[in-house]
């Protein structure tokens, strides 16, 4: 196959879908790799690093796309980009599938075969391909680092001759992949950490990291996880009980990190305006769900909002703040997936009943084929 990697055009996107390491392995598998000049610069991978591993460097996107069988991207191509692609091209990316709008029409107009990395099934065989997890892991780490930086005070307890500095109190709301990494990072920084989640399995995971678990543990709580490992949307009554439990707790916290996302739905509100105003001046909220509407109504994408001295920070693309590592993990996710759509002779093969491929395939040959997009 001829594989192509283009420079990402989404505002603020610093990641790239290949690294020199992944290029070396792709070429070792018999594929050819063409990279648009400058595609990896923002992530710390200059053109020379790719060419030294055997990649061809193309001056423009149009040149890179000539003869391409497969385009590897980080973000979904825009309608304008898709209009410039060769008809029938196969594209793999983080497609943001539940918010595609009219993009599927643009893809189908060019008969693009598109696959969404977000739809990688949560099964053991697909763990190495799970880009949501790899990117969320780094996002959780970066959220805590950003929170600590905005907080502007020491995180661990410090005992000095001049007096004692109290440790920062950190509350992580949502203990999925991102939340668990935020907890682990807060603990490494010396914070006193508490966490909450609606999934029963999270309680043990939170405790294993040395944090205290806080939740309304009723019957609804015991059944609050989908078969795929995601959190279910809770009832209004449960949300009310949970809000009452956390309201007093939040008022005592220095840093709150919210991570709650529900696939295909707006992010649930976890921190109300009243809760924000109950916090001490100098406290920080990092809303990791801001791109999906936010867990706090006062957060704005890519802004730090000051609410009576409380800083509410919304970062819509935290992995892009760690571009070298996030690109490296994403490239490895793609590398792990590629054999599933590679024929014995090395050609592209989408004619497969593999459950991973069928789950990820969105459009093919001018039609939307994914049932999750049709419903």
C-alpha cells in the first residue's frame, strides 16, 4: 500500500499520525510512506527524521495524495479537504463520529472509505488499537499539570523552619482512563486526592491509586456501567443526590478536574455555578469535557475564566499539548490496526468481516454503512 500522512489543518492541532519510529515499521512491512512536508514539525519530528527512515517527503498535500491507497490522519478531514481527495480514498482518523453533521455527505460525494478510531471496540484483542484510551491517558496527565500550574501554589505538604505549607486538595470527577491518570499525577505531585465516578468498578481503581472514593452508592450506582465499559447517563434523582454529596466537598477543594463524557451525548453538568462560587479564591477547575459542552456551565473552550477569583479552565485538546508523546501513541494505535485491513499481498482490503473493522467503518463507496450513525 501507499500510505500518506498530511499536515493537520485543524486549529491548534499539533499531533501527527506517524512518527519516524512508526514509518520505519510501516516500510519494514512492505508499505511505502509519503509525508507532506512539515507534517511532524509541531510534534518535534522534522522532515529529515522521516526521510532517514525511508519516507518520501512531498512539498504539498496534493502531491502527497497522488496514488495514495490509505490516508492516516489525526483529525477528521473537513468537507473542503475531502473535496480535494482522490475519489475512493480510504481515510482513518479520530472522526468525532457523533458530531459529524454534513461531513458524511461530503465523504460520500467522493466515495471515501472512512474509519473512526473512536469506534475501536473495547475488547481485549483491540486494546493496542484503542486511540481513545491512549489519548485520554495523556490528556488526564496534562489536565493535572495545567491545573497545578494555574493554581500557582505548592502541591505537596512542605515543612520548613518558617512554617508548614498545607498540601493541595484535588478532586477528580470521573475515574475513567483520563481521570485515573489525573489521580495518579496528582498523587505523584503530592496532593491529597479524592475522586468520584458513577461506575462501581471505579471505586477499587481509585483506592488502588491512594485516593479516597466519594459517591452515592445506591442500587442505580451498582448498574451504572455499559457492557463496553462506559458510564451510563444517570437519572435526575441520582444526579441530584450526587450533587448534594459533592457540593460541600467541592467547597473545600483547591483543584477540581472534571472528565465526564457520555458517547453521543452532551457532557453532563457536574459543577454548577453555585458550586464554583462556593470555592475559595485561588482554586482551580479544569473542565476536560469542554469540547462536548462542558461539565461546568462557566467553562469556555480554550479559555481560563475568572469567577470571583476561582479559575475555570477549559482545554479542548489536551493531547495536543503533549504532541510528541500523543503522536507516538496514536501512531502505534494505527500500526496495530493496519494488519486488519491488509491483504496477504500487502494491498488494502476492506472486504472483511472482522468485528473491529466493521465497527470502525463509517462510509464506504458513497454510502454511510455504520449503524451507529444511522440511528
